[in-house]
C-alpha cells in the first residue's frame, strides 16, 4: 500500500493514462514511501520515471546523450522526504534509522532538552543494531541499551531536523558518507552509530569505543533492508495539477514532456540542463515505446 488509487481526485486522472504510465505513477508512491514522505509529488515521479530502464523516457534520455542517473539524483535531492542530501550522495533513512531518530527526539523531550544531542542519537542507534552486535558493543564499553518504542506522537515530519544540534546534524551527514561508502540503499542505525562516533569520539555514551572498533564489531551487519510499514499516501495537490495536464493515453514520454512546462519549473530546469527539451521529445515520440506489459511491484521485506 502506498499511493491511494481510489482517491476520488486521483482515480479519474489515473484512468486517463496508458497502463504502463499508470504503473509509473504507482511506483512514485513506492518511492515516496521509501523516503518517508507524507504525500506523493511530481519530484518522486520524475525520479522513478527516468530510473526505469525499460521506459521510453529512459531510452530517449540516453539518446539525447544525457545521464538518467544524474537527472534522477537531482530530482531525488529536492523530493519531500527524510534523507541526507550531499554532493556525493543523497540517501534516505532506513525504517530502523527513522525509529532511531524518533526515539532520540523523544529522549530529548523527556529530559527537557531543547535540542537533540549527539549523545541521545548515539545511545538510540546502538540500541537498534542486532542483539549480538549490541552485546558486543556493550561489552566494549558503549552505552547500548534495549530499543524502546518511539511513541505514537514522535514520527518524524516536516521540520523535524530543526530540533537537532549542529553536531548532531554533522553526525547525520557522516552517517550518509558511511552508507554511501558501502553502496547502501539507505542510512541504517549502524551508519548513524558510526556517524555519531566520528563526530564526537569522546562522547560519554561512547565509553571509549572508537568508530573503527564499532565498524569492526558490526562488519557485515550494517544493512537495514526492510521496507517501511505500509501507509496509504495521498497525491499532493501539485501531483494532481501535474496529472491534469497530461494528455490522455500518454506514454512515459508524455509524462516527461509535462515536466518541461511552467507547472514544475525546478524539474524543467533539471531536464533542460541535460539537453532534454520539448522539441527533442516531440521528435522522439515515434522512435521509443514503453513496454506493453506492466511489471509487478516487488514484494515488501519485513
């Protein structure tokens, strides 16, 4: 469950699209959920559209000597969601890492702290690694208690990171670098742990454990590849406006052309910087076709 296809405003707009194009909009919902966004937007759609190696849009971009991965990463960087955006990599937080962030925020509130400190983030990250690794970290001296529920009112939302101190934000950036170095798909609790130790190696909660020691203990156990808990996401008003302007029966090329209008100026800029223009897409309409069959979405991992 992600984008709600039965939404009364969205359903008639989806019905106007070709089956493969409709599936791309559905996958934008999966992307929004992976990023822990509150709604599905055109940014999510452009990212999955150009990432799909079977779509006509992807083939046309390659024909224009543009790089789909670059376009996708630029769209991802401005997409709503919980992630770390950096010049070298933009990665979302894994479900376990989101729980860490929520619990650290709750811990700070309960201690009457104005902001989330590195120490709170470090303790909650250590509590979220697998039990065997947690015991090894605890034996090495790190404060690694048992994970606790984040609480019903602590799910991260817009503006969430404003409550983090500057060192804590730097720890999140360091976690992104560790995850990117492992070519991970998301920032996990282990990567958050590494980021905290790298930012404040002398933090009292570290108990003398260095980032190098922690990485040795957690070697081969840093990935959190679970899917987020299913949620029914609504289409953002910007996505509804976008879809209303798509021609009935449009292929993925029609979607791509829609991004080049004034409705989505930032996304249009990403495409034009890559020399993907409306005139080029018009010429490409007959040359590239979407697949006739629609791929089934992957089965969620728990």
